[in-house]
C-alpha cells in the first residue's frame, strides 16, 4: 500500500459529510453493445500501430509495465477544492511519479478534471474556486512557483485538440519562441521541433508539410501535434484530460503508445472514461467518486481485485 494513500482499498467513514447535492448518485449511463467486440492480436513488435490489425478498436492488450523505479515528482496532500459551496475534490492525497502512468478514473462529475487542473494551478483561474491542502512539485509547494514556470514544467492536454491557427512547425516552436528574451532563428528551432514531432509519433506523417496549416490535420494528428507542442518545452509532468475521447481507434492507439513511451522521462497523469484504455496504459489507477479518492493502487490490482464496493461496481460497468 502506498504510504501516501490511506484510502488505498477503501473509503474513510470518518470524513466530513459532503453537501446534499454531492451525495446524489450520478446519472446511470448504460451503453448497449449490439455486436460483441472482436479481440485482435497486437501489432507485430516494432510496428507503430498502423498495421491492418489497428483498423479495429485496440484490444485489451496491456502495454508492458514500466521497468524503471518510479520517482515521485508531484504529490497532493489532503487536497480539497470547492466551487463556492460545492465540494468537487475532498481531501485527496496522491503521488504522481515519473516512470509510470497514473490513470484517474470515475464517473462524470466526480472531480477528475478539477483535480488535474489544480496540479498546474489552472483551477485558480476559475472564479469562486477555493483550494485547501497542499500540492507539491519536487517537494516545493506549487504556490511558491512563478505560475508560468509551473505550467511549463507541468503541461496539460485537453479533450479537444487545440492547435493554434498557424503552421505545424510554428505550433511546435511556439513555446520555444516565447521562452527567453532573444528569439531563436528558424534554423535553431528545427532540431527541437523535429525531435518533439518524433517523440509525439507524428514526424513521419508531416515531415514534408511542416509549413502547412495545423488546422488541416486530422483530429488524431492535431492531438499528437498538441503533444509535440507540449513536449517541445520539456515538461516534467504531463496532464492529459481524456486526450483520446474525440479520436478514432487508430489515432487512439498511436497516442497510447506515445504516452507509454514517454513515461520514463515524464510523469504522466491521464483522465479517462475508457476503462480499457486505463488498463492498457496505466501502471497505477486512482478511482474517484463524488470528490473522494475511493481506491488507489496498481492497475492490475484495482481492475482485477478492487477492494471497495464502489470501485468493484464501477470497473465492472455497473454505473458511470
Ligand atoms: N467552473 C465550475 N464552476 C462550478 N462548478 C464546477 C465547475 N467545474 C466543475 N464544477 C463541478 O465540480 C464537480 C466536478 O467536476 P469535474 O469537471 O472536475 O468532474 P469530472 O470528473 O472531470 O467529470 P467528467 O467526467 O464529466 O469530465 C462537478 O459537480 C461539476 O459540476
Ligand atoms: Mg472532466
């Protein structure tokens, strides 16, 4: 059990009660599956997922687990966030580590995005949002950082890709041009831009069109471009809020492979409603419900033998 997570494996009945509104169960959403999903073999080793197998939804294949020893980069301590009277995150303590992917799962409205947005202080921009507890980056309180520097170190990607209305090259170079007082030349930017495109798994598809408008790319390519834009400024933590929910299965698979390949250098937190995706990419999983962290642990353990009743119901598709 993680020493940071007293909630590993269960709820804490001693907590303060939440507001009446917050105690209402979330709406039940059931998805009717007309045809059973087809399990497919994983693509051959060395392939980037563009094999014919990738034409169907990614299988439940687990990606290889991280081999390196994870290093804690961020940590929340009894983090609570309220929007006015509404408590969205309730006393959550979590460790975010380089060397692994942490998936935040839970039904709609349980506080996943709020928790994620608090990590680089985006939540501070919401009028009426109040934060309690502590958030640390490498042991230092995030409130002590210059916020621009903090957001460079802790990058974030949203559900809808949001490339800027400029060329592919300029999108990736954007953060590099903003950094420092002396503007780098295009020539100086070429190496870091190409490297970021490679790391985001996009270079081969755009290498001949770097000056084409980014908005002409497909949704999956746009999302990988946004990953490249984030990577160009070398973040240490990357927060991904449902990054594949607007994408097709092939783009999803490419992005999942990119995420997994980045985790040795960058601490990654991904919010997803797609439990199969969480099983494929996550090393650790945190299950939230109505603002509470209900269960935290290794992905195999949380999905294979959840301790809390709520987690069991959620991962078995009972609600959410
Ligand atoms: N700007 C805001 N002002 C007021 N309440 C908010 C605001 N943003 C979120 N909330 C409330 O906080 C709670 C948590 O919302 P949040 O967006 O963090 O949930 P979520 O788990 O990300 O949900 P989803 O899975 O639907 O994205 C919800 O009850 C939501 O209505
Ligand atoms: Mg959300």
